[in-house]
């Protein structure tokens, strides 16, 4: 009888959560973004939330929680009630990079339920025209002939474009000196001025400079060529097999969110991301919309986590 009462009690305790899952959603949904309004993750969130609101029948409200390299927003999302009413849109910074740079109060693989990969924004490897190379292979040869003489700019210590170059160095064995800046705009300005030799940067902010000849693009750091730069080879096909460094954006829920809710969120997300009008908006930002299943996104996150663990260890990168 004691065992039966325990089972019945446990079942009764689970009923409210089950009922909530069946009725979901019956109130607005909060979407935490760990950057200020106007940052790329915020822009991404505001591209997909109107369509999600329409498909789910409830308003999705973007809640900007910037600070500490994304830690503040990620911690808040990781500790939210797993009932489908708190979601999180993130890039690599908070979830697959920061945990290798400092102690964080969450575990990416344990505390988050991946819903779906929204988009991938590849980096491009650019050099100032004064650097006497026309290809990735020529750059590698030059860097090997002059170890430590060439330099590269980044948006700051431990950020994605810093670690993209450290991954390039790791995979090619070259020695190129890092100069961190306080944000990508200042770094790009100094590459354009010739004060810095090169950098990895997102496509959208740099494409006009590429087309004007103010910088030379050697390769794109994704697994396939960009429709915006179709003549630019991937770095993998240009001589560094397996190289990939991208800025991705994905939708997460707190761990233990009911699978039924995750499945419905994913179905809605895929429809929105793959809609022609949404694709055009993402391509204008230099990003490729993705979609895909929660399982595919979870595998992607595991690979990204493992990659950055190795890169951070190799480079000795520290967060500012």
C-alpha cells in the first residue's frame, strides 16, 4: 500500500505539468537574448519571433539581458522553469566558447534543450591589399617564412573571430600575432587602413569593402561557398581541409522542457526559417538560414563545444 500511495502521489504531482504541457501555450512566451538591442542575436530574434508568434498563437517577447559575455542571459535561461514559457536565443559566445574561458554557473550540454539551429553566419578571411598574397596557401607560406611578423586583428580576447584565427593557426602551424580590439568596428577600421594585416570577420559588414577592393578576401570559413561571394573558395577547399569557423544562432529551452513542446517549437521554427521571405532577410545579413531537428542541433552543439575546448587550450585564450 505504501508503494502504491507513493506512485499515486508522484502521478498527482506530475499532473499540473502535464496539463500545462497539453494547454501550451496559453500565455506570452519570453525569449531571452544575452546582448543589447541591435546586436546580431537580437536582430536574429526579432526576425523569427513574429512568425513564431503567429504560428503558436501567442506573443513572443524579446527580453534583452546583456552582460558578462553572454553569461547573464544564459544563466537566467538555464535556471528558468522548463514549461515552454522561457526560451533563449544564443550564439557560440555564451554556450560553446565562454565555458572554456571562465567558470560559468551552467553546463551547456546539461542545462539547455536545443530546439533548432536558426542560421549560420560564416567568417571571411580578409587581408589588406599590401599583404603580398592572393590565396590561403600563399598566406600560409608567407606566415611560415616570417613567423610572428604578420599580425591579425580581432574584436577582443576570446570572441569568435579571435578563436577563428587561432583555429586557423592550430590547423596550419603558422605563427601570426594577435592584436585584440574593443569590438569589430575598430578592428576592421585598422585593417582597412593597413595598420593590421588581416582578420576574420562576418560577411555583411565587410562585403562593400571587399567589392571596392579596400580589402582582399582569401577564403570563407564555412563548409560551402556563400551565395553573396560565389567566387570565393571555402578555406577547406583552399588548402585547409576540415576548417570551419562560423557565427551561428540557435533557439534553446531550459533542460527538461517537455518533448512535446520542444517538437512544436521546432516545427514552427523550421517553417519560419525556411520561408522565402525569411531567407532573404537572413541573406541580407550575410547568414544562411538552417532549420533542422533538435537532435541535429544537439549534435552540432557537441561538436562546437569540443572544437572550442581544443582551440582555447591551444591558444591559451583569456577573456577580457
